[in-house]
């Protein structure tokens, strides 16, 4: 079974979120025990712990960096495309991307990739250069079998 890059990103994000929740639960359970001083009961309320946890995650930028729905997928696509681009048998690979102008998916042989710059693929075909943003890449195939897909 081949997991899509988006599925992998979701599962790792979910695992990270569960880890953060369990960590904070441990912190607050410790505070509950430590702060059993009369008059300080408000410190141990669940609403306060949730508010403080979300505030810290938001201010640190972690929540936006880790749970970016497209960021992880683009990194995965770039990694596999760099591997394909440097592979000695490029002719065995094809790349599928979505073309907004033609409103369809286009398949391109990997050996036509000229270079990968930042988040753009440069493809040379019939004397014409085409630039494809990484976020439009839908799949990479090796000898007809999907090895990566969104």
C-alpha cells in the first residue's frame, strides 16, 4: 500500500499534535498537584490550560509551521523530484502535473527536466521551455507504477 504524500503529512501532524497534547497534560497535571494552595484553584482549570497552550503554540509559530497543509507536500514533491532528476535512468520516470490553461493533467518524461529552481520545474520540450510550479505536480511514475502522488 502506497500512502500519498498528503496522507503521510497528515499522519505525522496528527502524531505531533497528540504528543503536544500529552506533554501539556503532563505539565498541567504536575501543576495541579503543585498548586493545591487555597485560593489558587483557578490555575488548574482546563479552560486556562487550553488557552495558555494555544497561545504559546500560536505565538511561537509552531502551529502554523507544522500544520501547513501544503508545505509538507511541497517538500515531499521537491525531494522525490530531486531524486528523479539525479537518477541515472531518468527515461524510466514520468511526471504528471495539472495544467490550468488546458484544464487537464499532462504527463512529461523526466529526462526533459532541465533544472529545478526553488519551487519551479523547468522543462525543455521541442525547443520550448515550460515552467511548472511544484504544487501542480500530481504524481511521479517509474515504469508506469506510481511511486509518489498527491
